[in-house]
């Protein structure tokens, strides 16, 4: 049962070496969730029922805004479209995230676009929306994006051509 030499030449072997792993502690996830509840309480105290509506609508609107920005970013970042992205609701990765591994450079680029374009769009809406909704949009945008920005900061000294893997309770950086 020998394999032909041509089969062995076409074989591809991927070797990844774990360089750094960032564990996401349960306390961090709980505090991140508590921040959303504190935000709900503040919205209710200041704006009554319209604050609760703005809180709920703001979350849905930010998810839609992030989807649009990510899809637009895929146009300019061609490598990002090669990977599958999906919407998750498992803390701290609430929103759209890559399903598979992604290069650190692409992860940073997509989330940098997401951060700045999100702020610009929300700021552009300021004259036409009420203050409760504006505050909700800003807070939800930061609440969703901060865990991803923290991962970018945690891996800032690593080479950009490495691979990032986001799992439920950890983020790992591998180098090829």
C-alpha cells in the first residue's frame, strides 16, 4: 500500500505553533453583561419607558449597522470574504465574528473599519434622532466592539500574518 510520489508532492501540511493565548475569565464576561444591565437601568431612570425602547431598538440597530459595515468592509478587504462570519450571542462575542481562523491583520482591519465607521454613522444620525436613542446607539456600539478591541490590543506585538482563533472563553494566536 504505497502512495505514489506525485500524491506526496501535492500533500499540504499546515503546522501552527501557539504563540499566545488570552483566557477570558468568567468574571470579565459577567461584568460585561452587568454593564448592559446598568445601562438599561440608567436609560429607564432618565427616560422612563422610551429609554427601555431605545435600549432594545439601539441593540438591534447596532447589530444591523455592524452587519452593513462588515459587508462593506468585505468589498475592500478581499481576504475577509474568504472566511465565514456569523452572528453569535455568546458573551463576550456578541454580534458578528469569524467562524474559522482569521489572520490577525484582517481581524484588525475589519474591526478598525467597524469601530470608526460605526462612530461616523451614529454621529451623522445625531440631528435626526432623540437623545435616548443616540445614547443607546453609542453605548451599544462600544459595548459590542470593546471585547474585540481588547483582543487586538492583547495581540498588538504579534506578527500580523499569524492566525487568530476566537473561542468561547479564549482567544489564541498561532504562527505558521
